[in-house]
């Protein structure tokens, strides 16, 4: 998982992740990874509109957001 986080940071990608907090609550968030430090990483969270710190071990899924162009008719 750490490799995927580092790769998304290097590519400056927005990713969608499913995250479980310490209380066991699960949320789906779009984030942009800013830095990785040990077992945590800092990211801008679009759900909360602020910078947050996440534990790598609490990530359940981590997928890059692919933006498709829409056809103009």
C-alpha cells in the first residue's frame, strides 16, 4: 500500500480511498497525497476540505481517480 501512496504523490494524482478510522467507522474519501512519514501520510481531504493525517494500515482500498473527457454533442 505504501508504494501506491508514494506513486500517487509522485504523479500528483487524486485518489479515492476507503478508510477505517480508529473507532472502526468507514468512509470513502478523495484525497491528494502531500507527504509520507513512517506509517502515516498527510493528504488534502476533499471530503473535509482540509489537510489530514492518515494511518497507512487503516486504508481498505486506494484507487487513482481517472477523469474522462465528456463528448460534446
